[in-house]
């Protein structure tokens, strides 16, 4: 039987592949996941991640049903001359390995978001003539992206000041790629104030220890408040006991949040760490926040993230050493008793928010890679596809 002419033509169409080099922390991998979902809502593309066995990508990427290539790369910074030498040697070996794998996978483009594998994979891509773009979620660019910036065709950044280290012609200030459920939500003060505490997927010991005391003092001062406290895996029992010792019943303690966007939207004030994704999520929805940066973050980037949002009038930045129960009580009382101030901060956050960052980056990535977008994929349809895909992945888990 002969194939119809249309069938023969369709058989020649090749599915484009996009490689996303991201890993180590949630600040790298979750924007990568959001970008992957947006790319697949816009075009028929295969997504392959590049990472290491060291970071959370080993769990997160397979959970979302994306393929991943693991590379053996050691850290370079933070351990003296010996670490620099060993890290550079492992990066060189990983680059050779990446050249071989990229020839086999043949991606149309490589997106560097950060992590140990990002440098070798992006360098290998450049050597093979594969276009490279970078996404920098933090206010301070990581080592890999600073190096990759010399040959990347685009530098997608979240903060204008970050873009100053790259060629101005290649910089796009777009925000941090987030999932499609992070959309702006106008702030309406709650009758009974609601505080959301987020320490990231791993929780935050300082917030876990100090918030129960701070909330007790608020209640003793006549401020009625409900709390949702994300404690991190393995810490929920201890945090629940801490609230019980303070005789606080209006609290829900969970190891992680299933609906981060919904919880942020329901909050009057968010108390959180200042990772790039957390800051972007708060801003995308538009809520006032008290940010307590993780003091050991690389290059102190969390403090820079928090100060950048604070400079906009959208947040209060409190260093961990200063964030004792008394200071947290004072800041929470100041915000929870001033609806006008909280509303102003929420508006300032929303003005910086970029709920459409993932789609904006995805469109330009497809253009650079010369991958054709689905012509009928209007905005509403793309969002529906992305949400259905996310639900399917959750069900499969």
C-alpha cells in the first residue's frame, strides 16, 4: 500500500530536542521545570535535563517525567586551592563527556540555569556549534552563568542589575520562570490575619524555632492570627510540638506545600527564606513579605535577593542573626496592624512580579533554536495544556 502524500511529508518532520542544564538547588531546577513545561505547551519538543547526582534534580526531574543526563562534576569554589584544581579537572573531563553525549542527543539548543553540570555542558554545546542561552534567577549570577555569558546568545535575567555583567544586546529582563498557576492575585485584607511561613522544600531551622514564640507574643498582644507553617520534611513533628508548647491551636504545620500559589494568595504576610524562586513566587502573586535570607547561600545571593525586593518597598529583609523572636514579633505586628502598608507592599511586589516569564523565555528559545511553535496554541490553550500535564505527572506519581 502506498502512503498518502501528506503522510510521507509528516514522516519527515523531526521532533526538536531542548537540553536544560540545571541542578543543585531548587533555585535552579524549579525554573527549569517551569520552562520545560512552557516549551512543551508551545511546541512539540523533547526535553532532556543535564545535572549531577549531587543535587535535588536526581529526584525532581524524574518525578516530573523528564529525561535527565547525569554528569560527574565536582564543585570548584568554597574549598581552597585543592578544590579548585580537582573541580577544574572534573569539569574538563565532563566537557569531553558532554561533547560525546550532545553529538548523540543532538539538541537544537542548550539552556543553562546553573549547577555543576551547566558549565561543561554549555561549553561543549558551544564547541559543537549548538546555540546556548542562559537563565539567571538570582540577583547575583552564579559562576557557571558568569562564564557562559561570554558566548551565550541570550541572557534572561530576573533583575536589571544582574544584566549589567552581560552584553546589553543579549540581555532580556524577564523575571524567574514559574509554573502557570502563579498568577497575580489582588490583595484583600483578611478579617483574621493569615501568616504563611515558608522555609523552602527543606525547611528552615531558624524559622521553625523562632516563629512559634513570635506568634504567641502576637496572640498575647491581642492580634488574632492564623498560621500555615511549611516546616520541611522530617521537621513537622518538632514544629507542631513547639506550637503546642506555646498553646497555639490556630496553626497548620506541613512538611511541604502542595499548593504554594494558593497559600501565598490566601496570606496577608509571608515569612520566608529568600531563594530566587521563593522571591519570584511571592512577587508573581503580589504579597507583602518578611524575608530571612539563608546566611550560607553561595555569594550571599539570598541576602541580595531580599534586599532587592526590599528596595522596591515590597518586603522587609531581616538577617538571620537579627531575626530572633522579638524582632519577628515586632515586624509582624507592624504589618498585621496596618492594612494600608501591607496593601502597598503587595502592590510593589506585584509590580516586580513576572507570572509570564516562562512563556516569554520559551518563545525566544524556540525562535533561536528554529523550532516551530504550535500555531493554534493561544495563551488560554497553552495554560490549559500545561496545567493538565502537571496534573497528569502528579497522578502518575
